[in-house]
C-alpha cells in the first residue's frame, strides 16, 4: 500500500517537474527571442549591467509567480495575436465607486455589462491614493494596494478571474510618470534621503526650474500652474508636471525604471489584460526641451513591450497620448519593433464634436482619411467621451485655409457646447480656462452635449427627439470608425451632467467631475421601456451593438475609407473585411439631407430596418444614419 502511494507521489512530482521545465522552456524561448534588443536598449539608456541583470532575474521570478490560468491565456493569445481585433470587441470605462461601490460590486454587475454587450472594461484608477489629493486616482501612493473603500488585491484577483470566465477583459491604468507625494519614496525624499531624492527631480534653488519653465508647457495652467513645487520640509523644489502633489519620477535613474517595471509585472499578474500607460509622452525629461515625446520615451515603451512579450504576452499596452496624430502614431512603433498595441483616437474625437457644432463634415473626413491610411495593424480606441476634458486639438492649418482662426474657433466651440451659440442645446462647463492665453477646454457628458439635459429640463419633446437622434447617430458613426469602440459608463442610458461635485471642496475646482457622476441604477429599470430616454438610448445602442457583433466588416482591422457625399453635413464611411462590405451614412445636421453617393456595385440592405436600399443619392433624415450592407 505504502509503496504504491509513494510511487504515485513520485510520479506526480515527476509530472509536475516536467510541466515546470516545459513552461520554463517557453519562457526561455521568449527571453532569447528578445534578449539582444532588450540588453542593447537598456544599456543605451542606463549602461548598468548589474541593474540589467537584476531586471532579468525579476522578470523570471514574476513569470514563475504568474498563475497557471494566466499562462494558458498567454499561450492562447500568443497563437492568436489578432484576438483583440475582432468585431465583437466593445469596451466600457467606469469608475468602480460610481459604477458599483467597490470591486465586489463590479463583480456583481458583470451580467449587466454583458447585457450592454461589453467584453472589455477599463477600471478607472483604484490603487491607493490620498483623499483630496488624488487627481481622480492618478496620484498613486502604493502601486500594490487597492484603495480601502474599493476592496483588496484579492478582490481584484477574484474580479479578473470572474471576468475571464465570462470572456470580459480588464484594463487598468499604470500611472508611471509620477507618484503621489505620499508614496513611500516621496516621504523618504522629503526627509532628505538622497537615495530617494534621486528618484525625483529636486533642485535647491529656482535656477534650473526657471530654465525648464522656458520650454515646458503647462498641463493644468489654471488648476495647477507651473511645473515645479516648493517642498518646505526638504528645502527644495520638486518637478510636478501635473498637480503639486504628483511628483514626476526620474527615469534616468535605473532604480526607478526597474522598480516601476516590477510594479507593472505585479499588476499584470493580477490578471489584468490591458495596461493603459498613463501620460506616457511625459516620462522622460530633458532641459531645453518641451519634455514631451523625447526619444527615450520610445525606448522605454519598446522595452516594456518586450518585457510583456517575455513574461505576460497576453497583456496589451494601451498608450495614453493626447496629442496630434503625428505625435500619437510613433507610439505604435514599427511593425518589427512594436511599442503600444492600441492608442486613443483623440483628434478624431475632438474633430467629431467640431463637426457637431459646425454641421460640416469636411475636416472630419480629412481626419478619418489620415487614420484610415495607417497600417491595419495599428488599432485605435474610438470614443465620444472619456473621463477627461475635451481639448480642441484640431487641424487648424486646414481650417485656416478656409479663413477659420484657431482662437476664434475655440471660442465658438466652447460657446456652442455651453449652449450660448450656433443654435446649440448642449450643456457643460469650461475646463482650465487660461486667462492669459484665453485657451479653454470643455467638460460634459455625451448626452448633455447632445441636448438631452436641456430637453429634459425644459420638458421639450421635440428637442428631446432631436437630441436622442444625435446621440445615437454619433454612436453609430463611432462604431464605424477604424478600431475598437469604447463606451463611457452611463452613456448607455444617456446620463447627463452631474453638478454635485461643486459641493465637494476636494472636487469643486476640477470641472472634469461634471461627467464623472455616479451611475443612476434606478434608471436602469427603464431600459426596456421605449417611452423613456433611457429605454430609447439603451435599446438604440443595443441594436447597433448586435449588428456590429454579427457583421465581420466591423473588425478592428477591416479596410476602412470615406466616400465623398457632395453634401457638407453628411459623412459616408465604407468598410470591407473578407469580402463583406458595409457603407455607413451619417447626417450631422438637424435638417434632412441628400448624400450624393453612387455605389453601383450591387444590391444593398439597410441593416437596422432590413429594407433594400440603393446607395445612390440617399436621403438621410435629420441627425439620422444608415448602415447599408452589400448583399
Ligand atoms: C492622464 C489622465 C488624467 C490625469 C493625468 C495625470 O492624462 O487621463 O485624468 O489627470 O493623466 O495623471
């Protein structure tokens, strides 16, 4: 008896050992594939062999610690690298507390998310952050601890596992440009510990800071002017590109880079599928430069990509680059040396709202043409609204050619969306209105910008009808863009602006909280009732989502192009994937219009109504749209 048990145990042990050797061989294969380039780039940045050796050791340890389920996911996705480009990918970003109280709450709402056809959730920052000095969670004081009110790391493990069971991918922010001033490193630096001071940018007088100020623009000119903060206790200035309580990390110090990579891998091992690299263009600083998009930033992102491919190849990198297209695109890297898997389509988002305010699609068409001409492997995340403000970063050179000046146009857009000009029904607030440059950005929810808030307040049915049509048309158009669509939690039931932030002294100064309101769950009861706004918007989106999931032509990497309509207010987008073709028509005006297109390559059916329709001289109703599929 005893003997057979012993034999069995021995056999099991041997089996286990064989599995371990096998997975280590997988690791070795990945490591060897990238080793040379990894070493080369690391040495170029740091020239420090022992720190490089430490990084490699730690990568292997994180790999060993990575759960078997995640390793098998790695393997699955490695063999199916296009897994995230399919037409069923639909994201939603949400604040855990606003959406469901805490992480456990989110886990209890997974069925609702599935009802929304969402299979990718972006959990807004949830790591430890000081109350009142958190920048919405973007000032992290401990990268390995969840905010107490939101739960624990175990809750996160359990949520990601539950999501994976349902085929939902989880995204989180990796705020690597800075730490909170309460982070352990910052506390030690504040007490004058040189080792920790060297992890930030400290200066004992304002000479160097004033030189930096000459070339570095301001992110928050009104709410947090300047790029440096005086730290009384340390008797030094510290670099703070964002808020004074967000201290910029010094990536010239290899200790900073290594430790942050260990944090990154720790989080990846919690089952995170997509890591959003926050404020990535800012991570390398150099005197006499704008301290944005420096070449070293790309070296770092490339190294991160290789670290992912070695340790956790199922993880995607999403870069947050809120800049003009020429600056965004390099973050994809090249096809043989890729950096980020996905980037935000920010200029298109801003240009969309410009189009709403002008009812003129020409600039948007040009912008989409730029995006559509990029390699299909580049995947953009498309969105109408996110947690941040809208900066009016448009192609002003093109607008100038038509006599539209940057300053006056920004003023028009801000006036329009506050509801002051251009026959607008929008509601919202300015953000960081700079009294010197007269520049301002804008904040509001999609529904409020479409007029749903005003129509509801005035109980104006005609206005409401128009606002809902605009809201749905914009979503239909967003689904048609090249890439993956991302909903903002609450938009599926047309949540309007939330003004209660003004009563919270910690938030009152930051108007971005106007569109970061709590989810109104009592309204969810209405989603089946077509006599309510929630019902109409939810079901309208549902229909679009179902079509998108069914039709291959919506794949992220489908061929996408625009078609001239000879009508200023109507945009036309074509898509083809594996022989299937869809044409979308979108009327950005409150009047009926005719799109003078002439597609004579066969019969088409309109996917929402199921009716036959010829894509030749199509009448598109006010704020209406069509999805025409070639039969
Ligand atoms: C990103 C975030 C923004 C935050 C900033 C600083 O831009 O989207 O909300 O304020 O980074 O971390």
